[in-house]
């Protein structure tokens, strides 16, 4: 179920309770979010930040320092 170049709805569901989700799209930002995952996030009022993984790590840390309820998923290849 997990571990492809496309983040699935089920993976985004794991971020339940966050107000912001940082999505690391891989070193070269080749991964993407499925349409079902995007729809789910929108239905839950979950703000999505899609970034290359290196930038996503920094952004996640910033959000946590700001006191945001932030969660993340990282694609660590490509």
C-alpha cells in the first residue's frame, strides 16, 4: 500500500489531527499526491505544502517552532 511515487489517500489519512501537512516530494521533487489524497486533505481543511524533501524538512521544523500542529510525509528517493 505504501511506498510508491504517488502519495495515496491512506497515507494522508495518517496525518489526521494536523493543521498543516508538509509533503516531501523527493530529492528531485518527482513524487506527487493522488487526486484522492488532495480531495481528502481539502475535505479535512488540511493545508498542504508540497516541496522537495530537503526544503520540506526545514519547513516542517519552522512550523513546529511556530507552534503549528504540523505533520509530514517524505519521499526519500528521486
